[in-house]
């Protein structure tokens, strides 16, 4: 829900995020006891690291201190990333989720679990997973208008083909290594 204070805060933060190479994803203000809590989520293509978040947090703190947006009451500033189970709302979210599994609620009703294969400004090509492992995955094109809600799913036991390929390149054949520099004699 957008409020005038959130809108003013977004107007202050958007240029700072852009300058830092970040996308401002979410801004929330909540009451935490006698303090207000300002929660800001940022992201970037390829993700954000802790150093980028820390630097942006310092910039935001300075900007908020220099403005009158938060008034004189104390507040707690929390800057982070959207997290592992991020909602997929904008086309850039779908692009960043390529290769990931998503739970998708359809506007017409029903829900599917699908891997995001590719996306553009109008929709996404997904690979719908078979129900209870029966059958084969099927590709389906979804326009964003067909999607009521979508969220990335955490996969604990996914075997990432790219990582397996990389690991395979680094494996040393011990027979070849022995032949290359070992003359067969060893000191005991």
C-alpha cells in the first residue's frame, strides 16, 4: 500500500538506487514499539552483495538525516534484498528468475509449478512440472495478464547443470597426474 510518506521516500531513494546501480524494489514503514522501522529492498541484475547493500544503506541514512521525511522521531533503517522466495511482479523480476522454479497462481484460477525458461516485457516461457512427478515437463507461454501471483521457490536438492559442468572441468585425472611428474620412485 502506497502512502504519501512512502511516495516521498521512494522519490528520494530512486535516484540514489539508480546511482548505485540498484533497483529499488520495496519500501515499507512500520511501527516497532516507540520507533518506526524503515525497510528497503534493493536488487540488481546478478543479485546484490553485502558490500553494495552496506554502501547503499549509508547513503540512505545520510539522505534521510539531511531531509525532513522522517521527522525528529527515531527510526530504524533496514536495507536488504527481496530474498530467496521473492514475488515475481515486474518483467525484470521474471528475467532475474530465469532457471528458477516458481509457483504461479493463474488469473483464471488454478496454480502451477514451473521453471522460468525465458521472459520478455509481455510474459514468460515456462516449463510446467508434472504433477507428482508423472509425465514430462511441458513448455507453456504465459502472458503476464494471465498471472495473478507468482513467487520463486527454494530448491534444496536441485542439481544445477552448469555447476556440474564446471565441476567436471576441474576434476583431475589422477592417473594422468601420476604419469606427468612421477617417475615411480618414492622416499620412505
